[in-house]
C-alpha cells in the first residue's frame, strides 16, 4: 500500500486508471464500467482536460469495451461539470459513432441523443449541430449512418436557418451512394418526419419517401414501408390519397417478396394510420393479395394479421367484408402447402369467431377448425387447441369435442416430447372448458399416463398439471380420482415411478389440504423412507420438508420426526444431508 | 493489347517449398490498393501498393488452423478456399476468408499511437515506489511506429455440411453468400449464429445425386441476383425477389452439346470451375476445363463468345483423367473494363483474350522467365512439328505446374498470378496515365514486364 507520504485513497483509483490500458480485456472493461469513479476522483476540470481527450483516441479497443464506454458517456454530464460543459463529451462520442461495429455506433448515437437534451439551445447550435454535420458529410459510411439518428433530436430546438441546413443534410443522405446510409436514412425517415412542420413533411419528406420506396435495393425499399406508416399518421386524410397511397400500393405489389413481407408485417399499423375509408377501398384488396401471395413467407406474415385486421375493420361493413373478401382467402390458407402458413393462421383463426358471432362461426369457421385439428403438422393442431378459449366464449367447446378428442389424444402421444409438453400445458385450460365429467371420461387417463412418461420433463409437467387440475376441480375430486392412482405408484417396481409419487405429493399437498395430506399421503411417504434406493429416501426427506407446513404439530412430532431422525443416520450422505436440512427447516431438532 | 511487366514477384526465395506454402486464392480489394492471398497453410497475406506501383507485404496472419470434427471424425483442413474483401467501411479493411467449413471476418487496421503513463508502474512495467505516487496520472497517447493489426471480428461456423467452395459479398453490403457442394446459404455480416438456406440441391436419397454446386456469385449491382454453376456445365441465375428459396432458377445458361461429340469425358470437361460477373453486370464469364465462355445475361441458350484455352489437350483427356488433372479448377477474371479475359493453364502458362480484336496470347509466369522489368514473351504450344525455336510441344508441358488462381486489378492493368508458392504481379507496360515508362520498343503486343521485389513470407 501507499507509504507514509502517499495518499491511501489514491491507490484504488490509481489501479483503476492503470487498468484502463491493461492487456486483459476483462480488466479494461471493469475499469471502463467504473469510469464515473475515476472521473469523480479526478474532478471535473481534469476529466475535461485529460480523461476525455484520452478516451477520444481509445477507439482501437475491443467492441465490448467501446460499447461500455459509449454507454457510460451518455450519463457523464454531471461529471464534466453539468450542462454548461456537456459539449466536452461530444469528441469521444463522435469518434465512437464512426467505428465499424454497429452495436457500438448505435450506443454512441443513443448517448448523443441523450446528451443533446442537456445542451442549451445556443450550445446545440454551436457544438452539437456542427458535429451532426461533420458526421453527415464524413468520408466513411459509418459516420454518415450515425448522423441519420441525430437529426430528429436537434431539429425542434434550432433556428429556422439551421433547420433548413439540417433538412438539406438529411436529403443528401437519403440519396447517398452506399446502401447502408440509405437504409439508415430510410429507417429514420418516419422519426424525422414527426419533428418536421407539416408543410415540410409534404414538400421534403414525401419526395424522399417516394424515392427511397423505389430504390434499386430491396433492402432499402422495405425500410421505406415502415416510414410510410409513420408518415401516414402525420398527414391529414385528404392528403393521404395523393401523397402516400400510390407508393404504398406499389410496395404491396413490389417485385421483391421481402418488401411485400414488410407490408404484410406492418399491416395493422398501416390500417390504423390510413383510417377506415382507405382501408375499405385499398387495404382490403391489398390484404387479399398478400394472403394469396406466391411466397409462403408473405402469406404467413399476412395470415398472422388476419384477426387484428378484421377486428379493426370499420364496424358498419365489417361482417360483409370478412364474409365476402377475407374468408374465401382464409379457407384456401387452411389447406396451404406450407406448414408455417397454416400454423400462423391456426394461431389467429379462432379469434375470428368473436368477431363473426355464433351463427357464422358454426356455419363457416367450425369446418375450418375441424380441418386444422386434423392437420398433419402438430404445430397447427397445437395452435388451434391453445386458442380454444376464443371459440368457447362464442359457441361452447362441446361443438368441437368430437374432433377435439382424437386431436388431443394424438398430440398427447406424439413421438416428439416437446409436442407432448405443449399439450400438457393446455390441459388445465381444456379441463376448465370441457367440464369435469368430460374430463374424467376422456382425458383423465391421459394425464395419469404422462406421469410414467420416459422423459423427465414430461413427468415433471404432468405433476404440475395435476396440481392445476386440483385447483380447478377441488380437493374432493382429487381424493376420488387422482390421489389413489398417485399413491398406487408408490409400490411400482421402477424407482423413477416411485419418485414421481413423491413429486406429486410435493405438488398436491398444498392444494389438497391438511386432511387428505395427513390421512392419505403421509403414511405412504413415511413408508417409503425404508426404500432400497437412496434417491427415493432422500426425496422422502425433501418431501417431508415440503409437506411439513401443511401437517399439524402432533403429526409432525409423532410421525415425521422419528422418520427424519432415522434418515439422518442413513449411510448415504445425500439422504443424511436432506434429512438434517428438513429437521432444521421444520424446527424438529 | 497488353504489355505485361512484372512489378512484384512475391515468393519464397528457396526453390524448396512445402505444401502449406501453395497459394490457394488471390483477390484484389475494391480499390486495387490491396491484394490478399490465402494459402494451404491457412495463412492470409495482404499486400499494399506503394506509391511507386510495387506491392509490398502489409500484413500476414494465420486465419485458419487445422481442426478435427469429433462428431463426424473428419479432419478439417486449414487451407483458405476463398477470400473476399468487403467494401470500405472506415479506415480499417475487412475481408472474409473461408476454409472448407468456417468463414471468418477479419479486420486489418493501423495503429499509430499508444498510451503512455502508469500511476503505479514505470514504462518498463516495474512497480514504482508507492510513496512517490502522490497525484493521479491519466495516460496520454503518443505517436509510435505504424503497427498493422489483423483481428478476427466474427466467425461464421456450422453453416455447411459439405465443403465451402465460394463466398460472395452482396451489393447491399450487409449480406453475403456461402456455397458448398449442395447448398447455398445467405448470411448477415453481423449475425453469426444463423444463416438462411437459399439453394438446396440435396436429393432425398444421396444416390440420386446428379450434380454439385461448383461456384456461386452475387451480381455486382443488383442485390437480388445471384449466379451459381454446377458440375453439369450449367450456370443458373436466381432472383431472390421472387421467392425466399431460390431452388427454382430465373435463368439457366447452358449450351447444347453436339450428341455426335459426346464421350466419357464430356460431362467432366464441361463442369464449370469458375463464374465471374462482368464489372458492368451484363455478362457472365464461365470457365470449364477447355474453354472460357462469355454469356450475355439476356441469352440463355448459348454463349456470346467462346475462347479455347488449351484445345490441344482434347486428345489427352484420357491421361489427364488418370492423373486427376482433369478435375483441376481453373479460375477466370475480367479486366477493369471487361474488354479482356484472363485464365490459367498448365506449364505455368496463363492465357488472355482480347474480346474486341479476338487476339489471344499465352504467357508464362515462372522464375526463369520473369526478370526485372523484362517484357514477357508470348509462348506457343504446337501439336505437331515445331515451327519456331521457341515453340513448346504439347508432350513437354509440365502438368504439375498449373496456374489456377488469377486476379485482375479492378481498375488498372495489373494482374496477380499464383503459381504454386509464387505470386507474380505484372503490370501493363503503360503507366496508368497512358505514358510508356519503359524505353524499349516492342514490335508487337502483348508486353508484360517484370520488376521483382525483395521476396517475402
């Protein structure tokens, strides 16, 4: 440590500063993350004159160090002396905004946007705007892409001459030579439009939008779609038709499937932005085309939007539009050749029943559900089953039960355990909707069969499923149907099945209550304490610890304590460990 | 047409070389200021053009190491199959290098400053007497000698079940493709953990396999177009706009073979070993065993131009098959203005074809003939009797000396030729501004002149 004359408090800071240039990345990273400590020790003056210049040139470092640095500098204003000196942070952030690694640049831009708010209007024009201009006219595309994200934060707070310059710079970047910069500009176009005066939106932004939407690179065109949605929200209804719609119509029919995919993906936002009239005249036919697109990715994206699109249709004509325009396309998608399309549709199609009402659901949708329930792809069937609640509200699930049951049984026995796991998770929901009688009759045996599945994850999920079923159907039901079967497994010759009994008791004791636990479960657990397999014995200890709080104190003292004490002297160290743990948790010592 | 002059001869001094030193790929960057080579030993060497025009070593690094795939019990060679430069981003240079399985993105950057000043140690690293540390010192950056560093930025692994034969960067500058024998994958340059399969030729049953992908390349300007060629002699053009999966091609370039000329070797020699889009994007250049062909993208049924590279081998196919030479994969290249085509041949010969004048020339890249500032003399291979003293008989060609990898500077008449472990860089006798810079007068073109450099590696 520091000697008599040295300052003890300097030492840890000195280490931190030295580690800024340590060879080990992890140490440099640690040091950068404590940059505020260093700055605090140096004081605002030295931070501005020594630390920041050093950091400005440290752009050679690893990405993770630079990323941490970019993030730190975003909240460094106080450490350089407050808003008055905030512009001192610009040089290091400017150099970070030009590195080649996207995440670092994005973080630097984020920090720049943050500290731009701390600039006074004067400082903004004197320091911040020149930085934006420098970046915008930089030699390398990295600096120009970073500039795109900075226009919108300074525009509202500068004079009208500077505003004109900013608009000019943005225009230039929209027609940059490199597609990377045009992409960055296209992705910020909507954001920039939001801070512009309406007249400039019409005179400046619209031509840029039109140009980007017909860029030769489809990677640029597809980003223009999103900008179009934002721009549409800004314009009054009467301008939409002339200024935005021609371009959006063209995007929906673009030669590139990626652009059409983007339109499909943004369809609900688009629908909200353009309002009911244009939805009726333009979006409905466009949506039909997307549902019939030749590329499966586009159809899947559109299929995902079917419900939301229908929901947001103007109420007066909703039903007619769905019945005459949308439903025919949906019917075709049910037998699509691509399983992703079918499964996307299956995840939303049930939602249509609430919109269309009982009669239409029975007549038109029910046949589709039934076809999908028999689909060869398990994901399609699962998606239908997982959304049964929507239909239940409208027509009751019984209408479906004839087809539902075979579908469930087949999924329950699927060769892929993930599929089995997924259907187990829907069991409590199904049980609730189908009612206890139907459940006992058809599904109970399935739930019990899962308890002896050869995959642990399934047995575990089955245990948890039983608990949820008991929550739904009550303790009495449990005592009559489940508990005897569970306890019966305690005598199974397979120790894994015997352990399942213990796991079930862990899960069920709470929901079954004291009486059933003490009377029926506890004796079985205690009996199992003499099992030959150590794994079973230590699980008995864990089980007792778990169900202890449910039991009354006399049962604990008279029955549990002696067993645990015996297990505590077991020759297996794991059994001992868990027995002692249970004794101390249950305070039986 | 051209006057070749050797401007750099970058090779091992000793005539003895190991297998690892054999150059396996050569590629200029977009400006032509840099040239990268990869070798069988997994090394990448980058050359920078000096103001005087010579190329000198700028950076050397080990890109790939030999590996072993324990799951499949397969050795993975470190040999660099392809190198592709990324368009310039910032002062650093980026390139993709691939071996059979793994693609790596490398950054080559310069550093000319280093930090000085520790609090607790002196510059030699000795701990200071702590009692002297009374104030905090922030390190300062001081100029130092230029240091070129190569650092691996990303590793794109596990995308291919078969051997990668090509990589190509898209004009959108954010994606690239990689092709193996049966599949083409599309990657995002920033994402290493997934790629999209866009072409899959793998049949359900591998016994039905009838063709393999030999090369794939993106169009230079249209980000949605890619071409790939196969072992059956076809080249397909795919439009990525039409479908996410490009198994169905937009165009198929194939020349009908005269049934009467069919032989056992027909399919083998028609296998396309290289495909290059012209700089204009209008034409495709394909190389098969005996010819180079220029295809107009607008005409699928036959090439617009066909050039014989070494037609005299047509009668030797049997022995070439026995020596496996018939499977050699020769590359081809366009010059900057798409007016001249270059490709390699045997006996350290390489060929150039002037598309306008239809003149062609055979030149030799070897240590014996490439002298400083000497102009390369054309060679002639004769089938029958020698007509001139300098003629070479077909039977005396050395088939072990082959020029597979060639590259042409994107703007100027500078070419790079890899002949086993040697790299020759020739430049046109004309300087870029059009003045002759060598006094000697040559009767007829082509004249390529040599200008050796201190050997490196």
